[in-house]
C-alpha cells in the first residue's frame, strides 16, 4: 500500500502494517471504489496473500504482515478496485460449502443458485428414495450449461445414487468443471459433454433436467455492474432481447429428453417467472412450483413432465 498513511501500529515514525491495519485501510479504500462487500473482499484477498484460511486472520490481527505478502496483497487490491471480481483474483469461489475453482471462462457461482441444488435434492428425496427393497432408486440428472460444474458436482457429492451428465458449449468451461470434479472426487460419476443445451446427438433419457441458463436481457446486460459486465463471460449471462431465448429452446428439448414423470428445474429472473411458467406448461409439464430466494423473490421453477 503506497499511501496507507497513519494506519497500523506506530514505532517512532515508521508505520507497521499489521493484519488489522491492512484490513481497516483496505475496507475504506474499496468502499470508495464501489465494492459492495469491502471488508469481506479485503479479508479474502489478504488471506490468499498470506496463504491462510480467512478465519485465521482473526487470530493474527496484531501480526505484522511481511513485505512479500504485503506487495502481493497490494496488487490484488488494485485489481479489485479496478473492478476485477475477488473470485477471479484468488481463483476460487465457495458454493454450498464447497470450494470451486473459477476462471474468466466461467460464471462465478451465486448464492441464489444454491436454491437450485436444494430444489433438486428435495425432488430426489421425495421421488427417488422409496424403492420397496429399501434401496435408493437410480436417478440420471443432466446439468445444462454447467460452467464451473457447481450444480452438477454439488449434487454428485450430496447424493450417491445420482448419475450426472454435465454439458456446456464452452470447451474452456468444461476444463474448469472437470478440474473441480476431480477435486471433489466425483469425476467418475459425471459425464461431461460439449454441446449446445440438449441438442447433442445422444438419445439418453433423463430423470431430472436442471439448468441455470443465460436469462439477462440485452438491455439489462448494458446496465450490469462493471465487475460483472467487463469480466464474466457474456455468453453465460445474456440471453437476448427478451431474456427468454434460451428457455424457448431448452424447455422443449427437456420435454423430449425427460422420462415420463421426470422433472425440470430452472433458475430465472423474478421478472421472467410468469412467462417461464407459461412456457413450461405449454410444453407438457404440470405440478409447477416456484422457490423464492433469500430476498423473497421467486427464483426457481420446478415442474414435472406429464406421463404419456
């Protein structure tokens, strides 16, 4: 920090940059540079620079940070102030209490997407755990637009009987997802495929289709914060003029590829929820329900394919 002023413990005229002093100064600096979570950002970046868990910083507030760690931290803070997301700077993001590697080729997993995982887990618990012999019923799930693999890998770690397929149009995204599957030791239970939605040549049928597809309208995309618009992959965010373009392709594909009584689980924007529910119903689904996020906004739609 080239201009950290009088923060830190003073020894004569020399500023000693302790962990706490660096966090306090950086919080103020990032606040002035449009960070929505300046203290958290500072803690994650400093823990990364010091090669320790973030919680350990709280036991080291009075420790003077070495010059090499401080220089690395300063560079990360400069990049964060310029708009680069913290997850890209440190190379990972937590999702459902699991650590996922991320790069500029994949969307950073969001907390609201955890509700997608919860919705699928609820379906599996209710409909795939009732075999007469007491054994779990096998369940084949496809995650469409897997990105970092957060949804697919989390489901595989949570439910042993799930057989996962994870598809994405991006070769680079699939490389990240495969790396994460190996990290969490589920790579032998997930089949990865490079394809556009469910338009691949495979004739596999699925019990559950799950997706967090692009649903940001072109107009909305131009208003996104710079740390999203300038850094995260546009392909994973922007759908088109209406925001429904991806759903209009995916929902009919899902209807054709689901087993009778199979389930479709989609994340969407609250503003698109009613349109999406109508589209789902028009394509032969019933038992349509929604799940709201922590802010109370309808975020997830789940529906069952009508037999026949």
